C-alpha cells in the first residue's frame, strides 16, 4: 500500500517536473497552441568522407530542415557524435539504416554518371534515414520515387505526404532534445538503393 502511494507520488512529481527539464527547440520551430514550441530531435551528419559530394549533403540537410519541424539535421562539429555517416564510392547510391535517424548513406557515382540530379539523390537517401521507404512511383514530384523518376527530374524536395510522414515518425521523440547515437549495429541494418 505504501509502495503504491510512493509510486503514484513519484509519477506525479516526475510528470510535473518533466516540462521543466525539456530543452527549447530552435527559434525557427513552428509554434503550436499556446505559443509552445515543438522540440525538434537533432541528428548530426558527417560529410568528412563525402568527397566531392559534401555540398550536396548540406543541400539535403537544408531541404529537410525547411520541410519538417520535428527533426533537425546539423553538420557534425569537432566533439559531437554522429547519427548519419556519409560516404562516396563508385557504386549506386544507397542507405543503410540502423534505426530511425541513424545509419550510413552513400553517394554512388554510378547514378551521377548516368545523369541523376545529385541534390535529389542526397535528399532521397536522407529520407531513408528519416524513416521513408522507396515508393517507385515514377513521379518526379515524389522524392522517394528515387531512380524510377526520369533522369531529368530536378525535384529535390519531399512532397506533402513525405513531410508529414517524417514529422509523424519523429513526433514521439519531440521531447528529446538531441539524439547522439554513434553506435552502428550490423545486425539490425536495412538497406535502400536509389
């Protein structure tokens, strides 16, 4: 009986204190009811091994940052951990997702040599890290249609449904200020190819 009372009081106190320990989101976060800001989950990406494609990944991060509110992509600085490792090779672009917001992406030169738009590729691959699957609709308006869209497609922004899905996926973690998971587990990897 005493244990139940103590447990209830503890839950009540934690419930009252939790809003006080939350870290405010970025100033650009969209206000919600009563001017309370949504707290965006921060993911850190590393372009140190992106070779000639580093600027394309920065464009991808900017595309997602202006499209969604519940997650923010920030370039890794010295001392910060990494959620998204970015590499370049001669293969096809791909993403290895270890968990929501974590994984490794490749800019494969094969797609670039075939004429696919580099910012679209990078934004698409980050979309996988943010929880979006390939949809292969063939439509240029669908970022996650990937290489099924025509090579001439220059759309590098997620559509309304894709934006809403990412915000929905990260809504449950809105109270987390940062996610700095640097560990990658090879046993839980999901691979997506552009």
